[in-house]
């Protein structure tokens, strides 16, 4: 299993950061058929076929850890670029 780990600093309020995280999760759901749920106000967990992970919100930063299954390994670089792009759009 391969992991993608990204930390992005931001200057959003807690409410705006949660809204941005919700947008990221909804986009992932729509584009990659992932399911997600808020575990607590600062932790969103998502799962799908061959992928699972968490998006954590802290004061001034958002962290995502994505675990890719064997069949998604060839797409790791493309997925990581997409996550960076989403984070750049939503948390800047």
C-alpha cells in the first residue's frame, strides 16, 4: 500500500476551513465515487475501492493522508497532483 501525505497551511477561519474540506470531499465523492463522513468537527474520513484516507483540520493547516491499494499505485502521481490542485484552490 502506498501513501500520499500532504500538509497545507492556510489562513481560513475554522468555519471556512471546514467548508473547504467539505467541498474537497464532495468533489472526491463525485469524481471518484468515494464515501466520506465527519468523524468529529476536525476529521473527515473517506473510503472507496482501493483507497482510504483522512483529511484533518487543525488551526491554520489542513492535512490529508491517502492510502492507495495495489491497483491504484500506477495512478499515484496523477492523484497526488490532483490533491495538490484541490488544496491550492480550496485552502488558499
